[in-house]
């Protein structure tokens, strides 16, 4: 494929602004030069147009940002979004476990996977760390759909030998199926695997030990699970693991806390856990809309920042209320402010892009619109609604970005590009199959 040029206003973050560095990279009239799906040059249009004479350039109206990266989401729960009336454990029993049993049918899994990935593209999300179900076929179906769309996705079969009837494996079968899935899919094109115990209460000690062994045997896969989401859950984990210092320690005893571990939620973490997360290099996928919807609590950004804990942003569908990471960034600001933390809009964008990429160990490829990275990006429209247009008129870049996070959602996503190809166009049909 010949060189492609994309001209417009470009914004990304090269690092976490909380680390005190000048992380904002903004080209008011910028140019991305893409070859074979990767960015070969980025900078001002005035400068780069001289380096690439004759380059065919597509003018994009809006704010170009990296494709959003969802650090924690459940594709099988797409049809359970907006399920009423329960906190975490009862919500799982009433709504989620019955729905996930249907994923024993590969055709059903494939249909939901396709719908889910198309929804991600519509919301500007181009990469994600995704739960399957206990059925190995649910992961096959997801990866097949992701591969067809050339998306960078990480997924894993759920391990839960203490799960309910119809959603229960064994320590041996879970390990065997996980090994087969790793061999079949991990690092195949843009795909990656995550060892995925659902949470501490749904796996026996033998299964948690086998999960640790899977990580040791496959050092490039991730660990993906839940941590300290809900007070009742935490109390039950403490009763199940009386020798553990805290919830995180229950995982640590089985070798599950490493630099490649991603823990969703972390709403109620003691300082000891935060220190251990920082020491190990593990991190937390913050899921603000889910935490509010289930009444779980509000993440403590200040505590995590004091300890230097790695963070990303997740939608956690179906407990989350929107696949839009713009929307979730706005909810994160509100949740942080409740505890006295003012989440900067540039840091919120970092969490939804480069921060999640770093947490998922894919920051060499995506998340910053840097030279050498894959050309996954989103074109945002800060005039998508009449109210947004009023609020952003004559606003600064920071004010526009914050307005997009507080007032924006999928309507603000004008286009989504994957590897330099348009995969979603709000004003027309999907650009690519």
C-alpha cells in the first residue's frame, strides 16, 4: 500500500501527566503519514508536507486522538447492560450467570462477539482487554471476529471451577483449555491472551495455583481478574482466605501478582495493596460507571497516585453503563472529585489511551500516535450536539477536551480508523467489513 496522509488537529499523550512531565503532544494543523498501517511520520502539516511531496492527504474535520483502549470489559455481557436492582454478587447470580450459559453455543457467541466489536468501533474503541466465558468456544468466537476486523484485542477463557451449574470447569480442564487457546491465538496477528480467573471466590486453590503456573509457563500473556470491587465480596474473600493479608495477597500467594497482571476495579484497597501493586508493576483498570451502577464505591485516584500504581480505564460492560470511554472519563472525574481529586482532562485521555496501552503491555504498538505505532485513531466532533457546540465555541483545548468527556458519548465519534483504514463512519455506513 502506498503512503497515506491524514491532516487535522492531532492530540495525544506521551506519558502520564501525573508523573510531572510535559506529556501533551498537540499539532493544531498536523499530519499523520501512514504506510502499511503504521505511522511513519507525525508533525505539523507545514513541515511534513515538504518531506512528502505529492502525498495524497485526507483532511479530517475534528480532533484526532488515539483509538480508545478499554482496559476491562465483558463481551458476553453486552445484552445485560442496564439490568436493574442488585449489587455485585446478587447481580451476577440474577443477571450474568444465566446469560453466560448461552455461550456454550458457538453461533450465539459469534453473533454477540460481532455485535460487541462493531459497538466498540462505533464508540471509538480500537483495543480492549476482554473477558470471555468459561466456554473455550466463546474465546475462539471472539478472536475470529476480532481477527476479521484486524483489531488489537486481548481475551481469555474464564476460569471458575467453583462456579454455578452450567458455568463450571475444573482445575485440570481450565488449564488444558487455556493452554490450547494460548497456542491457537496468542500473538497471532494483533491478538493476545490473558489468563482469566473470574475472581478469587469462583476458583479453588488448585485452580488459582494452576493459573499461576500458566503465567509462569507463558511469560508474555496477561493475568486478568477482579479485585476489591464490593464490600460484601471483600468480606467473603477474607473469610475464604483467612491467612491472606488482604484481597490482593490472596492472589499473590498463587503467583498471580506480576508486572503483567491487570486487576479490575480496586475500589477498596488498603495502602499495603497499593504498595504491592506498585512494587510488582501490576495495575488497576478503573471502571467508574460500573462502580457507581452497582453501588460499589468510588476509586481513590489520590491514593493510587501516591503509591505510583499503574492505571487504565475500563467500561466494564455490562455493569458499566456505556462503552464510551469518553463518557467513562467524565464519570471518572466526578468519582474522583467526590474524594477531593480533580482528574485533569489530559490525564483522563491518557488513561483511556496510552495509560491503558501501557497497562496491557501494548504501548509499543498503540496508544500514543507515535512514529512506528499502528495507525489506530479516532476523529472526535466537539460540535456533535448543539450543547457541545455551544460549550466548545471559543474554548481552549483543555476546555474542549473536558467538555467532550463530560458531555460526549458515541455521538461525538465521527470516524474510527484501524491500521489507517476507516472502520466506522458516523455520517455514513461502516467503512470496512
